[in-house]
C-alpha cells in the first residue's frame, strides 16, 4: 500500500504541467468551483449508445484520432446520486481524456428523482452500461485489455463499487480511480451538507433502517482481484472529506490490495474534474502508468 500527501515525484509533475498550462493562459486554481466546470466547452461524442429503455440509460463514446485500438476509460459522473446533475458537467473531462489518446465510455444512469433510480437501480444501471461496451459501435477501436474505471464524488463511489462488481463478459479493469470518492456510506449519511443529506435518499433510509442497502452498495472489495486502486482527493474538499479516501485506502491496505492515495494540497472538490487545473496532469499520469502497453 502507498499512502502519500503528494510531496514527491508526482508533485513535481503537477507543478511543471501546471506551469505549462499557465503559460498557455489555461490554468485554474485548485479552489475552482462547479460553475467553472459547468461553463467549459462541451465536446461531442462520436456515438450515444442506449443500454436500456429509460431516458437516462445511455452512454456516450469518445474516440481518439487514428485507427488503432485505444486504451479505454469508463467514466462515471458524480452529483450526489441526484438527477439534478447529469453527465453534461463531465463532458469537458471526457474530451480532455480523449485528446490524451483514450477512448472514453461516459455513463449516464438513473439517479434519485428518476423512476427506478436510487439503490439498487443505479447500481444495476452502471453494471449494464459497462456490459454494453462489448456491443458498442466501433468496438474494434477499444483496447479492453487496457481498461480503467474512473469516477468523481458519488460517481467515484460507483466506479469503486463497479471494480468489484464487474460484468464477467469483460476483462477486469487494470485500474479503479476514485476522484474525491464517497467510500464510507454510513459515515457520509451522518453528515448534513447538501450532498451528505442525499445519501439516505439514495439508499432508502439511514443505516439503521436500510442496513442491507448500505451493505450491498459498499464499494470496499470483498474478494481478491487484479484491479489496482488509486484515490485522488483535495486536501480542502468541503463536500467529500479526505477522510473518506483515507479510510478506504487503509482498509484496502489491510486486505493487501494494491492502493495509492494522493492528497492534493490546496485543492477542493471540483478541480479534480477540471482539465485546466493542476490536478489534471496527476490524473493523466496515473492513467498513463496503469494503461501503458
């Protein structure tokens, strides 16, 4: 297990890449908020693929230039599991990863407020969306032997949960990457910020009244597996406390699972999905190392 606060090599990479971005007039600080993310230009996917009949049951596919199979990132957006927030706010990140040479499969799914949303429907949807990868257009362009699942916030919870509930028809992901992920659902449900109070809505009650749902939605892997876990968290995140990632990493370490935790100084919640923040080169560095040929 590797636990760090990003004081070593990755911090140097972050600073150098951030300086290069600043020279191009693109850099934003680690304190950047949701409005800046939502205002970014939204690239268009090459295809939108339905995996079910409900309105939110679709995925967007982005492909890099060229004809060779590309390493593939399954991207799961956050938003407190609420249908007030859709995949539109993470399209800029999908486009930025696509420009780095990755095929991106960005998932939409039923959330609280949608018929069938909440648990277990949301979990069923993200599993079905991943399984649909093998039937997606342009499958010859997807290198599914080099595959990562990546999610932010509530989507980080779903991405980590997916890693140990992966469809059998697909190779297991090499990497599960959580950006400010919600990992301890009972602890999160006890909070009172605008996202924490959505947890009982998502799971059908508080832990004392819906224990089976909390147990089923727990993202901590129960069995050994080949997937490596990386968690990236802002030290100044007011929405999902860094302790969520710290506890998850410690639990994985006790289970002898491969895990790395990076706490980014002076970063909040939304810089982790902004392509012009100092966090972006950290994210792409992790993906590049995990999905290298």
